[in-house]
């Protein structure tokens, strides 16, 4: 059941109920424009990852700035995007199971839907499902870029799957899925560059092998917020899948640029708005945002508003802040902004975005694909 929004349009920031998910629209819009500007003239397309925001409203804003469509990870996320008006969706994942395949093919009758494979059995099942639905589906072969998650090895194994796709009656070979996820949070610029250099070599080698065997590979899609500039300048990647750039989070804030300074291409625009609900002792403040309000897999949030405070510990409904200075402003009932450690799982905890410009609520957007994990 969707809960009622924590705010109404026109409210002041202080009136927004907590904990809630707040977007600073000015910072958000700057992030949108920065990515579009950074890749202009690079010969690459933008296909932002909607698993970050799970919101068709945001996806359409990305498309307005030139994105060709979006990525998702789950069939239910694809459904939310298509029903919300997005006409081009790539599921950057392997989809297994008859029920999921039927739903995927139903979407393909009204929108361009792509998917990934890394096994011949997936190709056979996709071909059967596409035939039953009367559609032809574009399929990417996923290759292992070094993350050792999904994906066949580059080279001959990818060629074998591409050939099988070419022999299928209801599928077409659409290109290579070449995302190096584990490179995104390597802290130094040099580490990220080295990791993506290896990925570029693997993708180029596989593309060239396909060409030598008469198979055109017009799309090599991948890249993320932490590495997109390397893929964009590679001359190999044709499509970028950045997701977190619109929001940023505390973990991405720990990456460093080439000069050794914290990364500054994008800025935090997504915050968990929380209330100080208890001040039991001078060195602690307790806020109403704990494990049910914050994704903690990449560490705790940072406290945006108060330099003297750090987020120390979370329980289900409480967050404990450590207070390092007597000059802090935190009193009972005060509200603060927390930058999530990881934006994606934090977003999945909420039904609504409260979009704020300055001190006023400008919009309330539903997180349509919240809980869309199947």
C-alpha cells in the first residue's frame, strides 16, 4: 500500500514530515545537465540507469536532455517505466523463469525492450517466449568485465552466444553489455582508469572477433557514474549507463579526482530529511531515521547540515549522532539532511520524493518502482 506523501506542494522545508526523501531540485538539475554536457561530442549515447531513481518522472526528464532511453535491472522496473511513458528500456540483466519472460514479452508489444544473456539456455527460453508473443527482441550478450558477477568471458564465449542469437527465429543480436560495476568505487582516479582500460580492451577484442566472423556489433553499453569519462573517451563504448550521478551519495563522495581532491563532477541532491527526536546527553542526538530509512550497505550517511555531528549507529527506527562540539545547533525537534551512504537501496525504502527548490516544496513524485524487485 502506498503511503500518503509526507508533504504538499507549497509547504516550507521545515513542514515536511520525517523521515522523508528530499530532492534539492537546483542541485539535481545541475547534475542532469552536467552529464549531458560532459559527453556532448563524444559519440556516445546516454541510457541512464533507472534502478537508481525508480521513477518515470525522472526518467522522462533524462530523456528530455537527450537520453535514448533507460536501463533497469528487473522486469517489474521495466513495467513501471513503460507504464510511465518510457518507450525504450534495456533490462541490463539475465531474466530467467516463464512468468517473468511472459511479462517481458508483453512489454515488448508496446515499447522497445532489450535484455541480456550469458547462457545458451537463456537464449532458447527467450526465443520461445518471443515466438509465443509474436515479437522480435533485441538481446545483448553480457561479458565479464572483471566484476565476476554475470557475463561470459570476452572473446570466443561471447561469439558463440552471438551466433546462437543470429540463428534464433525471434531474437536479434543487439550488442555487448560490458558494465564494470566493481570499478565504480575504486577510490583513486588511477585505479579507476586502469580498471576501465582493461574493460575497454576486452570489449574491443570481442567486438573485433565478432566482426571477423561477420557479426556487426553496433552497441557496446556500460559505464557508471564513477568511470563514465573513461568509457566515453574510449572510442569503443557507444552507450553509457550512469545512474547515481543525479543524486550522488556518501560513498561516491569518497572517490577522488585526478588531482587527489574529492570528486566534484556531481553534487549531492538527494537527502533523507530527519528530525532530532531525543537529546539524552550532550554528546549524542537521536534522529528518527534508522535502518528502515537508510541503505547502510555502503556505510552510514553523512550529516550535511551540522559539521559537529557524525552518524554513529543505526537501529530499526533510530539513528544516533555523535556530537563533537558544544557549539552544535541540534536541539529537540530540529531537522537535518542526511546524505545516504548508498542512494539506490535508500530510494527503495520510500514511496515519494519531495522535490524542493530553496525552502519550498515544488513537486511530489511517486517512486513508482519502489519494491519492484521481481
